[in-house]
């Protein structure tokens, strides 16, 4: 009985995911816009780079046309490899990026992320410069201190007769 309930529950989850993936509706369109736009843009960029790399790599796939008989068939196979498949990947990436940011659970997460980012008190430019200068000064002083310690250890080892090779 437990297995039957799990199967129906997972079936309903996969059915709701598939129906949500094929749906064109927006989920809470006015909430979390910036986080959703940046996330969708990053997904689109990833798919665009993948399509570009596929297109670029397809020029080195001439060996695949050796299985296609005539020259016309070879040109068709190369055309599909070079243009159709990267284009389909790009179109699929655009749709997936659009749907992922409108998937209810993920969209709610992005809405919550943006709400938390709005609560953060960001430093002013003066505070940012001052804090950066403190960090840089500390790093330089620690580097100088490590240099002095290194010189001291080298001096000590030379004093007792230990040499580095």
C-alpha cells in the first residue's frame, strides 16, 4: 500500500512538473523581478554559450560525414550539425530559462532571495573604500611580516650550518 501511494505521489509531481514546464503563464510576475531576471539571464547565457560551442565544434566534425554517402547528403548532415542542432539548443534554452524562473517552488525561492537582499544594509562608497584600504593594508603588513620571518629563519639556519639545496 505504501508503494502505491509513493508511485501516485511521484506521478503527480512529475505530471505537475511537466504541465508547469509546458505552461506559458507567469507565476507571481511582480515579485522578485530582479532575482528572476538575473537568474533567467544566466540560464540563457549558459545555453547560448553551449549552442555557440556546439556550432564551433561542429566545424571539426567532418569525419561524421564519411558515413553519409553522396556529397549532397554530407552537406545536409553538416548543415544539421552546424546550424539546426545549435539553434534547437538555443531555443530550448530560452524556453527552459523562462519556465524555470516561473516554476512555483523555484520562483518562491528567488522571491525570498530578493526579499532578503533588500533587507541587507549595503555600505556607502566611503565605507567601502575605507574598508578596502584597511584590508589591503593588513594584507601588505602580513606579507611584510612573513618576509621578515623568512629572512630570520634563513639567517638562523645559515648560522647553524643548514643549507637549502
